[in-house]
């Protein structure tokens, strides 16, 4: 399936390359000779059952976990060779939208957006910070929330602010962890649309972890099915939806 799915990306650079990745905890094998490539400006959804290793995969890619075997290249860098300072520099080019949003409860929306800017680029002037924050809020349609506290935001608004913060450093790669979890269907589809909007505006590549099959359908260029620690199969949503393989069909025929 992959050859057909990747045709539109074959001439683009690979921004993530995972080769023969293995990771286990005690006797529990989570990833077993797993392989993955993500091309520039491609949205790849990693689909799998709960506990299948999706989050472990992402943690390995960003070097929060060390794999037992295999290699990982991110934006051309072999992450196993990077020291802490080099890893921090690489992570500045990565954005994260957490399932829990991970907004700081004691900070206003402005302060939440300002935090990564001040942490990673101390040379920015106030005018530049203000411009970045205004742009980030305009991207998600929430300019009026600047001085609100996270507790004053609805679930959908909090998700939008978390997305604005994920994009404020204009990352090259974005990791989305269950971006529509806990949202009503209408709000979830609005988040889907924002994910696509960010991709078009900033030319990002993304890995999206999701159990929401509508999110998978709307946001993915390619879907990776992670089963038993391996890349079991991959293709477009439409290709996998038409599969006659029972292990693939179960994801399209039932709610996870």
C-alpha cells in the first residue's frame, strides 16, 4: 500500500526516519523492529489499540525514552549522538499538542503563550513577543482570550489555546496526542480543520495519535497501523478502510 500512498511525497525529504526500532520494559515488548518515515509536509496518523506503543514511539522519537535497538533521525539529526544542548536546540523545531492540553493553571492565556518564547529565545523584544502571541491567537480565532485564565476556557477553547502554544515557535514537526479526545463532534471537527490550517500555513509535518476515526479520516495523509509492536500495514485512510484484512477492518468497524 505504501508505494501508492507515498507517491505525492516521494520527491520530498524525510523529516523523521525510524529504522528497526525496538523497546521493551521488562519482559513486555512494546516496539519490535518498527520502521517509519515521515515526509516533509505530511500528516501521518499512528493508529493502534490502547497500550500498543504509540506514545512510547513518540517519546523515543523526541528522545524522552532511549530505544533498546534501532536508529532515529529527526530533521537529519541522529538523535542518539546529540548532547543535551543539541537536543534542546532540536526540540525547538518540534511542537507538541498534549491530550491534557498541559496549560499552566496559574498563568493567563498570554503568559501560557509567552512561556515558550521566553524560554527558548531570550533575545526577543516585547514587540516581537506581542506580535507572535497575536498571530497565534488569530490562528485559532481566540484573540479575546488574551487575559483569561485556563479555568475560564471551555474544553474546545483550551484545546485551541494549547494548539496556539504548540505552534508559537513555528515548528517544523508537530506531534498531536489525541487532539480531539473529550470534545463534542462539532468542536472535534473544528480542531481537525485547525490542524490542516496549521499544516498549510506553516508547511509542517506531523505525527498524530488518535482513536477518533473521523479525526484520522480528515487529518491524515497516511495511516500507520501499529500492531504487536510492528508497522503492520500503512496506506491512506481510504486504502485501509477498504482492506479485507480482519486485523485492519476492526478499526473501521467499531468504536475504540
